C-alpha cells in the first residue's frame, strides 16, 4: 500500500488481526478439514457483514475504499468488537476517508508547572506519561517504586522500551505479559490517531527489531482505553506489592496523563508503600528533587 495512506494500512491490519481471532464454529461455519488460515476466511467474514468479498479484501489491503458507517457497523458486529475496539475501528476508518494530504496536528508534549507541583505534593507514587508512553515527569515515590529515570537516557525513558529492554524494570514486573499488553494497547490507540508520528515509529520500530515477544504481542492489534487497573510489583526492598493505578488526563493537554499508584489504607500493601517511602527518604534525604 502507498505510504500516503497510513490510516488505511492500519485499518487493514486491524481487520486482519480481528478476523484471525474468530473461530468458524463461533460464527456458524463448519470448521472443515483443510483450513489454511487462522480464524475466518475473507469470504466468510464478508458474508457475515453483507459485503462482497472483493470490497472487503480491498479494505484489508488498505486500498482506496471509504466505507459508510453502516458498513462499519456491520463489520463491527461480524467481528464481535468490544466498545474500545469499536471506537478504534471507527476512528481509523473515518481518518482513512480524509484526503491523503491531511495529517493530525502535532504538538510538543509539556508538563505544566502546576502538575509538577502536584506530583511533589502527592502522598503516592506518580508519573506523567506522554501519548507514546514516554516518562515526562515523576515524584520521589515513583522513583522508589519504579527506579530512577535519571539514570536512563531521555530517549529511552519510555515504559514499553524499559519493560522490554531494561532488566531491572522487567525484574520488578512479575506479570510481564499482562503489563506489556496494557502498555501496547495504550500505544496502539495513539498509533491509531497518528500512524506516522516519528516517536511512534521509533518506539515500535526499535522493539520490532529487538524483541520477538514484542512482535508477537504487537501483531495482535489489541487496543484499550483503560484508565485504571491493578498492578503487581516485585520490589527488591519491600517484596511483592499490589497497587491500584489510575490515569488522569492533564488539563488542556491532548495525550499526556498523570498516573497515580495507591493502596487501600490499612492493608499490608499500604504498609509496604509507607516502608518504601521511609527507605527512599533515608537513602536520599528529605526534599530531594524528583522531576526530570
């Protein structure tokens, strides 16, 4: 597909990944003895959606097709997309309809001084992540929990790059694949908004070259708009600690989010978080800077 249709290419790859996820039995087709592809064949999915095989094939190939919302709705039902996947699918298709010269507006990601002050005043670990999961700012407790980002070159301060390439980060993450899928789903959403963004190309390109694990998980085309969850850490000083996390968009900014990690008061995890804060304070002294 020509390079001037990145949204159509991303749309086609998403369709192929979702088609391969469906089983013939679940869709009402006989499995048959000679299937050469995972999931449904193109003609089977086209039949379920009420489309011609040729039209659907051109969509998967990223060719110049502009499906109506009715067609998209039929495909979403045939592919059994969940709410996050459906929003992603429609956003890609709507972007693919735009003239090829149209490009998303790109702005430099900045952390407001007020957000930096908030990080300092928080009683829990907090980080600001950019739309491509770059670590833009952090506080003392985040440094204690996740490690010191200042020892990492700025271009490598990225949650996905660190997870797949930094042994210390990976050692602190016993639930590696579920964490990787969370991050990949968040990055996939950003890629869907701007497939040719230089930072997206750099992160995905480097990991695709260096990690077979990443290639396998990225090829799933999972997308998520999750803004909260629970994460298990294996910390070298306090042991296993389970924390809730919540992501808050920065006021007036498109992309960066403040992620806060908290523990239920009165629980062993809350005690470990306090111990972690005390250990870090003793090692670094009071009032140390925690923002890059």
